[in-house]
């Protein structure tokens, strides 16, 4: 109590804390038995930095504004149980002789430091004060208690593992908190998930083969094998464990199944979409990792040029019409749609989405998840949504005539409709709708715009190398030697440890936006083919995906080879001879 009173005196003299608020905190401190530091933070009477400054003055302890995980001795830090480190906001940083530097948040709690001396016998603790959030972030970065998936797999014994998958069904709050003493298959799955997050993988493929089991990660759109093939005997227990996590029927091995897993890894929430299919050598599992983040929910961050951003903003502020985003699975369509929704989301608008599944949670938006097993399809959900008086509706995908007709009817009666459709390019959305059975006159009167996009890899900033491309190489992406000279240096992939020798790290998007103006409407009504519509749009100033990629080549973001890889279909079409 004496220390608490001393802290109170320091706070009264150095901060804006009032005596009344201090008395309330002291009373709550005595009743709860918690430290005065923790109580004051809970009451939000002072910023944490002010409390740390007072504690530093009291105990003559240095203060750090933040911690850099690269400066932490990982071997030293991971000797401390992660649950203990998080609970007490304590982390060993470095050791010099018998001196142990330790980050702490509350020096009034002496028990954790006493426990640390037991764990590190013969050492003296030199504490530094750091804000709790910074300590937790550092803990999440430096702890990887399970080791790599390869190390865990090599630790398996020759015992039969077929029945180990159901030992642990409920996940811990964070996978980094998982006990090392669980069933081996549980540790293997947890290690795979942790390693996938660490390597920025978007998908995990678990593929049985004739004599072994292969695990592959998709990183920046390319599949890699992060560990050696596993023994085939692990297949049944590994897939059973994954299916239990996704709440699937582990006894059903003859039919495809889809599930969903909600995880927290290193303090970050993830939705994991699970798909299983039976193959010749057993069930194949694919897990898609979807971080629950709104980092990209801004039009300026999805890869659009300033001109494309302005055009997209004009489209999404319409009062009615259909805006389609096209592209293959995993091309970033959902991010583009939600960036648009986030831009127009306001209290004066009613926005409802129908998705399969709901990938991104957006405050203020009513989100419905398709459940085909009970008859809640896109079409049925959309029909019901229109009775809810929405201003804006997002339909995850237009798959059939019924959904398309309801979306068109909604757009013609005053709603703005966002959706996706699977086509190669923006103009391809029009013949795709016609193939579904939609009348051309309905398309021309309801469609406002069609966007096509691809994700391309970004050159690694640590190793990209400058070079002078040949004229023919430039011509393939629509550039000239003059374009290259005027832009400055061009770059190509090299490879280093930072990018795992790929030459690329991260992805951005390339776009083409086809706006349906009166001329295009007339062509749609006459049944003109998609390529003719695209050619007319280019004459009107539409920037194709390949040209958008070429512009990113000129700015040094990506390489010519990468743009060609993702726009290969367009390149093939461009080389086809015209019919006389």
C-alpha cells in the first residue's frame, strides 16, 4: 500500500490526475487486490505513457517507447512460457554475463520477476519499462513455440497415428498458446498454420500421393513446398484433425466437403476456408487463410491508379445500376468490392450483402451468408433482401439466370448492385450474362460498368536489378523504347533471402474498367461480340489490364515477365490473325 500511495503522490505532482480520481482508484485497488497501475489503466484516467513515466521516476527504471523483435534474443525469450509472458506483460530481451535485461509494464508486480529469477538461476534482472501493447506485439513476433512443421513432423514416432486426431477438438485462444504436450498430429497442424502465416501464404494444400504426403503453400500466387514430403501414414490422422477443426464429418471420405475454421495466430484473427475432395490416393485438403483485417478496405490501397480511383469513385456513388467485378478465383475481387462499400458506407445508406461465405466484416453493413443446405441461395437471399428497402446490395457472385434477373430488376428499380462474375476480361461479362439467358436489352439498360482485375507480384525491393529490355520485350506489353527511356530505370527479378530467391515479395492489382456509355449500350443491344465491345472501349480511352501492368513496369513496381504471365490470355488473343 505504501508503494501505491507513493505512486499516487508522484502522479498528483506530475500529471493531471485529480485527488478524487486517485481516491477512487485506491479504493478499487484495495477491493480488487490488483495493482494500482492496472486499476488506473482500466479507469482510463491517464495515458499509459504518463503512468510509465511516474513509475520510472519512482523506481529509477529506464523507459523504452517500443520494442523491436529483431533486437530480442529469441532463444532466451522462448524459454519463458508464452502464456506467462502475456499474462504478466514480461519478456526477457538479452543477457550479458549474469545480467538479464527484461521488458516489463508494471514494476509494482514483483512476483513475475521473482519467478523469472527461478527460471534463469544466477542472474540479476535489469528491468526496462515498455507499454503493454508493445510487449504483446513483440511476444507475438518472437514466439514460435512449435518450431517449423518439418521439425515437428520429424519428431513423430513409428506408432500408429490414425486415432490421434480427435484428442483435442477445441482450439486455444491463440495457436501460439497451444501446449507442446498435445497429440503429435495437433502440434503438426498448428505448426503448419503458424508457418503458413509467417511465410505470408494464402493457401495450404495437403496432397496425398502414392507413397507420401506433400504439403504446399501458395505464396504470392506461386505454390512452394516448405517441407519435405511426409510419411504416407500421417495422412489419415492429419486430414481427420483438419476436418475436426472445420466441423466436418470425419467418417465421410467419399464426398467433397466444405468447412470453416476461426483461428487466432500471433494475435491476429483468421477465417480459414476448408475444402476436401476424395482423390485416387485419399482425401485432398485445401485451406485458404483469410485474415480478418480492413487494411485494404480503401480504394487508394488496392492498386488502382489515380485516374482509375476517380472513375471507380464516380461509379460507386451512382444511385442505381450494376457494377460487376470479373476475374478468376483469388484475384482480389472481394477486396475491390469492399473497398467500394467502405467508401460509400454511411448512416444515410442501407447496405446489405449476400456472400458465400462472408469474408470481411464491415461495421454498419448487414451481411448474409449463403446456406445452400437449407435453401438460402443467392437468388432466394437477394429476393428477400429487396424487401428490406436497401440502397446498396452486394451479391457475392452471379452464377445463374435467376440471380442475374433479380439483380437486374433491383438495379432498374433504384438499387445500386455490386457483384462478381467469372470471365477473362471486363467485356467478357456481357456475353457471359447473355449465355446465362439474360436478354441483351436488359443488360444494356442495367449494367453501369464491368471491372476486370488480376493480382501481380511486386518486385522485391531488396534485390530487384536494373536492366535494359529489348524492344521486342517492351512491345509485348505495349511499350516502346521511348517509353522506357522517359520513365527511368526498369527492373527485373533477381532473388535473395528476403524473397526466398523468387525475386518478388507481395502483390498488387492491375485493372481495366469498362464503363457502359451510350455507344457500348447500342452495341450490346445489337448483340455485338465481347471483343468488338472491348476494341470500341479502348478507342474511347479504356486502359486494358496489360497496359495498366505496363505502367506499373515503368514505375518499377513489377516486371515485364510478371505482367505477361498474368495477361497471357490477352496476349494470345492479340496475336490471332484477323479474318478477312
